C-alpha cells in the first residue's frame, strides 16, 4: 500500500494529496505524524518538508505538486493532452506561489502589524491572484471543474486554497476575498460537492 505522510490536520498540502488519493480510489496508508516528532524526521525527508509519498518498489516522492501530478497521471485525474496538462500544472504552481506569499504573513504575531499585513494581503496579493486564476479558468471553459465536468488534481488544489479563505478562518482576510471570481468559486463548490470528497469528510 502506498504511504502518504503528513501532519495530523485536515488542510494544506497533505490534505490535498489525501483527497486526490481518495478521489482516485487508491487505498493508502494515511501516516499522520505528531508535531513533536517532526524535528527528528525533517532531515530524513528529501527537502525537509511534508507531504511525502512512498510507493513500494519505487521510493519516496516529495513536493505536493509532483505527488499530485503523479497520482493524477496514474489514475486519470490529470489531462492526457500535454498542453492541457501544462495549463493545469500552471494552476498547481500558482497555488504554491500563493502559499509561499501567505504563510510568512500569517506568522506575524503583533496584533496591529498582523491586522495591517493581512488586510494588505487581501486587498493586494490575494485580489490579484484570484483575478489571474479566474481569467485562466475562464479561458479553459465553463467548468464546473478546471477543464470540464471531471474532477482533476488541479481542482483539488484550488479547492484547498479557496476553502482556506472562504471558511473565514483567516482573521482580517474577508471570507469573500475571491467573491468576484465566480469560476474559481464554482470549482471550489464542485469539489466540495463531489461524491468522493463528501465521502472522505463523512468518514
Ligand atoms: N514545496 C513543498 C513545501 C513543503 C512544506 O513546506 N510543507 C510544510 C507543511 S505544509 C512543512 O513541512 N513544514 C514544516 C517545516 O518546514 O519544517 C511542497 O509543495 O510540498
């Protein structure tokens, strides 16, 4: 059985890989490590981060986007056409770019600086990011998923980013920060309503 290793929480890079595996119908070992054991494990991972994905007879794969594309290619959740696949991979990269911009700002603890930085993030980077993704998604058609009516790994990654903010869980970032991005919101909704995703969260 392949093994997906990540921290024990239902979000971000590890959760999107779990969702992709479940959506693909792959039985996998859902290895959730306690935060306290991470310092000892960090240097044993290829790049010092999680998730990692271990496949018997092959080895360990790191980097969430590489893991998602591998799962997608193996199980029909990534386009076969090279150009369309690259358009999906562009969106995967855009999601990682958003995380790299957002995480340092979320670590600010001073209340005043935190509020200001998050408001600037919402009005600046996130607004532009949403508009760019929205434009690219519209170019790919009417959906409801990234390029049609079949769930792909890019949809799952976009869902994780959308849900992060639409859940209202990030103080000072309005939950409707992507409110003008109907196509992006449509992808988020379609993933949330997909039977395999509903099934995962009903466990
Ligand atoms: N580019 C990597 C980033 C991996 C990463 O930074 N993961 C975070 C969790 S989402 C992590 O391992 N943090 C702990 C650390 O960096 O020590 C990916 O996409 O997988």
